C-alpha cells in the first residue's frame, strides 16, 4: 500500500527511497535488490543485463538483455523486476527484452567480479572478439577463486548452468565454477 503524498509505503518501508521514484537512476537503485537467480551474489544491474529504464509518472519500462538466448532465468528476472518496482509505487511496469547488442561478460563490473570470487566462482576474463567457433577444447586454465592457484583442471565444460564451467583445484582440492566469458 502506498502513501499518496510521498509514494512511500504506508508501513514506513521505502526501500531506501523517500519519494516516488522519478528517473532511471532511481529505477537502477531499486533493481540493485533484484539478484540473478542463478548467481544470487550479484544483482541484475551488476550483471549488466539491465540496459535502461524510462519513467513517466507511475509507469516505468525497463529494458533487459538476456545473458544468452536460452537463459532459463529470464522469466524469473522479469517477475522480480515487476515486483520490486511495484513495491516502490509504480502502477504499471513493462519489461522489454532487447537482444542487440548482445550481452557480453565485459558488462560485469569489477565489484561484481570480486563478489563472484568471494562466492567461489571464478569470474570471466575479457570476452574474445567474434571468431569462428572452434571445435575441441577452448577453455584455458582458470585460477582458483579460493587459493589463487593456476594448478587447476576443467572437469566439465558446463557447470550448474550453460554459462558456467566446472573446475577442480589441484592445490587446495576445492571444486569451483567459472563464469564463462561471452
């Protein structure tokens, strides 16, 4: 329930915003609370999939780009975006999927990469320029996010999701995932 004068919630909880959000910056601050369902240590803003927002009164449109075209988390992300923005006073929320330019791991900021390391996922390196798809082994050795050792081995090209691979550290004997550079 919203307070008609401030756009804040009548229960005193405003999510850090004292008044009705009025611009794209406010929307991005709100969406920092929406975590990636597959990597819950980073927000969808930190992941770089939120491309922009347009606000008009109590209506907002958010543009998002999926990490890849078959990402199963997109429906959940869209639902969470709508819930978060409606909780902050928006009456109408539209989420538009934008495919161009294609998302790249280069859009993940350094703070988010550090959060991935701390969570036990090796962050992606720089995305390589578009080249023909190579057959055979393509993943270089990844440094262990736990001990930093380069003495690691790839266990599977695919981890818990298609955007991650599974590795093992021969130094500290910890398994870990690596977020692939795309």
